[in-house]
C-alpha cells in the first residue's frame, strides 16, 4: 500500500526545497547564503535539516570572534592559542604581493615548473594523492574534478605576508609547514580536525568555515582515531546529513566565518571544522606550535617592539619545505621539534640519561603510524638498524644530550621513517586518471 504523508509533512518538504533553491541562487555573487537560513520542519518524520548540508540542522551560535586591526602575538597566545579559541584576523595578510600577482597566467609563467600535490574536489581520504607541475594543473583544474593542496613551494613564500599574530616569540621558532591550496571552486572538505595549530589565509576567492568544539566529537560520529595521530574525520556526509542515521548532529552547536582575500582564520589544533569554496580560490596556510609540544607555553622573546615590520614567509625558518627538484614533497610529516620532545619525554619518564636499543625499539613501535607492507620500503628497516644509524659511534646508547643536539636534518630523516609520505616520489608521479576524474561531479 502506498504511504500517505501528512499535509504538514508535504508542506515542510516544499518549503525546505524552495528555501534551498533560494539559498543557492539569491546572492549577488551567485553564492549560497551563509550561514544558511534555518527552516524548522514541524514533522517528526522529517527532522529539521534532514538530507541537507551541515549547518541546516540547527542555527549557529554566532560568528567566530573577529579582529579588524593587527593582533599582537602575546594577545593571540593568551586569548586564543592557550585556550583553543578560533578567531578571524581581517586583512591578516592584506599586504601580500600574492593578492594582486597570483593570476593563472602569472603562476604559469613564474612557477609553472614547480610540482604540486593534487586531490579530488570532494575530499575522499581513501583516495591516493597525485603529483603534477603547476603548469599542468592550471591547464586542467577548471575542467577536471581536482584541486591542489601541497607544501607552499619555497620560491612562492616571498609573496605571502606573515600575519601580525606570529611576528615574535616562540611562534616563529615552531612554524612546522606552509601549504598552498588552489581550486576552481566547488570544494567541500569532510568534517575533521587536524593535529596542528593552523592559520588559514585567503589569497583569492572566498571560503566558508563551520567551526565546532572537539567536545562534540562523538555527536559527529568520528571514525576511530589512530593511536598517536593528531587528526581524525567524521563518517557523516557534510553535503547530505542523514539524521535518521546520525541524529545527534542536530544538537551540535557551531560558529561560522567567511574569509575573503587577505583574511585569515585561526583553527586551533584538534578543533573540528568543515570548509567550502564556490569559485576560484587560493589559500596559504601556516601550521605551527608555540613550543616543542602543543601545550608548551608561549615565550615572548623579541616582543619588545611596539610595531612590527613587514615580514614575508620566506624570512621564516619552516621545518618542512619544497624546492624544485626535490624527490619528495614533504607534506604531512610530524613537527620535528615535537618529535625531539617526545624522545626527551621518554628519557624523563624513565629517569635516565641514556637510550638503550631496547628502549628505542619500544619508542619506535609506539610512534610508528602503521605497518608498511612493501618489504622494500625504507621505513621497513628494523628499529634496531635505525638505532645503529643514530648511534654512529657504536656506543650502544644514545644520550639525552645527543638528542637535544640532533640536527634538523636528522630529525626529519627520523620523522620520514616513522610516518608514510603524503604523496608520491617525483620518479613515480602520476596524472589523475580518467576513472578518478569521474568519481565526483562538480558541485
């Protein structure tokens, strides 16, 4: 027998449909309204926001706190980083040359031979990353279902400003990675959080952000987080929330922000968020901590100046970088100073000054992200062999003093042995296959 729906139910569906159409076409820039207009369902069989994008299930608590003037690093630490409170810094990189220079033609002519890592537009974390150069990407990104998210190549860093909130203190010593994002629009991330503090800054276009405190992790049905991993993502589809399957989403409070060229948003480590773009957009992101661990206190060294001079990202010592000719684009590896701190912490827990091979093997097995099936992979070296490499003098122990003096390159080699690479090596680079291009349609 055909099911008979109530008049209230049918009217609710019609109203939601009409509002949805209005939300995707009423803006003068042909952008959806954000935050979206909430229409209460009135029918228990079809909850408010059912089968609609994230944000239609309940009204937001309000916008993320904004600053329209320079924000000093000491205030940034005290009001935001220390307590994991997001904020928006309007025109945080407003003096960046990139805001006016980074057209497609300029990027092709100036940086066309630099390699990028490429992803599918609708984020799919089971999809493997591909690699292509800037010129090839620019020839394809408007038609193919792809976007770039990669380490910001070193030659491009000179065109991006360091936001005022990072211009002194220990922030400058612990810039972990800088990234370059570019798409033709129609990208939507999964609902997720990341391991590092992040300043996400717009160079071109605009993006909408939904921000959610981590304490609502279980209500957003996150997939079980890997041990020792600082990031995780939800199993819900942010484009079409099934409230019959995931009812708790309706009770999750959220805040919002829209970024335009020059604006930055601070996303605290492990703060849940979801991001959307609609037209051509370019972003530069800065991953950082304020010390050798996420909870390390801020050290205000060099913060005596009343006014800070302009500083480009090229003037900052970044742990993980990419230059033309590098076999590996070093993206997604752990913060090397956090790694050093983890080793030292193991010393402290054992009240010792020496690291024996047995202790090192235990440390290694705790921090290695996953087993590597390929026997030829260099990460499959036995941890005892790694210990022998670090113990170059054959003493049988590694001392705390030696760990404190490990070079940046030694720590990077160790981190790359612990973690799998985010993208392919240069000699194995591939273009995005036709099959993968058809996996997702343009939004």
